[in-house]
C-alpha cells in the first residue's frame, strides 16, 4: 500500500471518527431533547441509547481499520495479529445489525412511525448483517493468505538448507 494511500485513508478515518464523536455528543443530545413533546417521548431513552451504541460500533470499526492499515503499512498484515481486529469488526457489524433491528422493534408499537419505516429498518438490519458475513468471508481469505505465507516461509527455509 502506498504512502499517499495510507495517508488519505487515515485522513478519512480521522474525519469519520471526529464526525462520529460530534454526532454522539451533540446531535444525540439534540435528538433526545427533540422527542420531549411527541409520541416518541416515552421511548426517548431506548432510542438515544440505541443511537449512541450504534455510533460506538462504527467507532470501534474505524479504530480496527486504522490498526489493520498500520499492519499493512508495516508489511505484517498476513499474521495472526490481524485476526483479532477482523473478529472485532465482524462483532461490531453484528452488533450494529442487532441495534438497527432493536430500533425497529422500539419504533414499531403504536402509530408513532409509519410501518414502512419499521420495514425499512428491518431491511437495513439485514444489509448490515450481510456486511458482517462479507467481512467473515474476507477473514477466511485472510486465513488462507496467512497459511500460504507460513507455507512459503517454510519452503524457503527448506530451500535455503538445501542450497
């Protein structure tokens, strides 16, 4: 990975992390205060909690991607250490899918929101879960690459012994 690519990706990650912290602190407070009078007033706490936890899953994913980019830059991404971050990313996406589904469950009772919105949240939840499955497939590809890297190193060592 080139130096410019790493710097660009890190700049994007920093911007996303800073934006998520802003949304988590300022916008969630405004959202919670905005639900004081409406039909969602009784569900203000669960909705705010789901939003905060959802943003937290995105932040965890951003930090893990930062660590993986660091490993790529150092040339040691094809190691067992990368699996820890990939597992955390998979867990974060599964948690995000469950949180979106929970938001749909919280919003479903009554006539506070249209049924189409609840159905849309169910679809988004399914889509986020699909991303978790895609990352799981990529994890399997990483496992194959690590195994081949280890095998290549072993064969190179054997070849060096013969020569």
